[in-house]
């Protein structure tokens, strides 16, 4: 039976009357990959990419035996393209690494509305330090598409001190982002470690964001702040990200089953 998955997502994700979640993942058959995934945010909008969702879906597939025993990788079709996921399970812990595709910087791919005269393609250097003013505060944003749009702000203080609940909605809905944007505030701790918080479009502040962690890594590498491998410390845990500055970004971390249940119509 076909459902209005947007409305189902809103009902399920409600933290008072539903299950309570950042989004709803759909596991579907695919003609070009092992599986297809759709993602609906808590507000009912459909997302194009979700790194942590991709890893959670892979853990579910692994747990339910939906792939052949001994299989260590699978392909998942998403709106942003086919993604390869590697599965590694030791005991009760599943570590999953997902290919997140190559970062994009063209204005049309983020998308972002550039000031008149700058054209449709932005020089990487300028898009890494794009200034906007929000609530009388200047933010130098680093704009990256990881299949979904991201604006990364590097903060020189503990990210817990940043007024994300105040500025997050303002950046997400800024007129320069016609489809909205995911907003990350990050602090460089060392060349191998970053701490961050994320305001996710259609959701609000989240405990973790896989595509956001990838966008942070890409921007930090292009600035020369970090090495090719880094751990991103988020409120919900630590994600590992790798990028060789040439190919796709790799996202890894554990995925755990919290509970199981049924949703009644």
C-alpha cells in the first residue's frame, strides 16, 4: 500500500506523540543497486543525502540477514547517486564505512544564490570564505555540497558556547539558500580531531550528521587545518572521515540497534 510518507514521517518523528526521531528511512528494492533508500526529515521534507541514515540502514540489512552471509559490502541507491557501504561486525558492534560521493562546489549544485556578477560557478577559495551577516554577526561560511547543501562555520571557542539555536534557523532559511542549508559550527582541536554541532535543515539541532561531518572535513582540509583522516566529535558520538582531496569522502562509525516496534495506522 502506497502511503504519504511525508505525513508518516511527521507523525513518527514527533517527540511527544510519536516515536521521536530526526527522520524516517525507507528500505526499498532497486533496479541498479542492492537496495534503495529514501529519507524523510522530521518536518516531512525529503532529504537527498544522509550519511548516518545510510549507515543505520546498512546495520538493519546486516542484522536482518537481507544480504548473503559473508558479504562485506553493498550498494545503496539514493537520490544523490549509488553509494557503496562496507560492513564490519565484531561481536555486537557493527562498524560501517560509507562512500559519500565527491564534494561539489558549484553554486548550482549546493545550491546557493551568488551576488550579481559572480556567475554560476564560484572559485573554491571564495566559496570557502563566503561572508554573510546574521543577527548583526558576520559569519564566514564554507559552502560544500555532499549531495545535500552544507554551510560550515569555523569557531575558535568551544562549540557548546555557540548560539546555535538562535543562529541555526537564520542560516538555514537565509535567502541565499533557495532550498535551505545544513549549518555546521566546528572547532579545530588538532590535525586529527574536530568538535562540532549541527543545525540540520528540516530537523533542527541533531546529535550527529554524517554528511555534515564530511562537509566539515572537506572545508577543513582545503583550508589546510587537518590531515586526510580526522575524527569529528559530535554530541551523539565520534565519526571518522577520510578524504584524499581527489575522490569521494568516506564516513565511518558504529551503528547500534536501540529498539524495534510496529507503527499502527
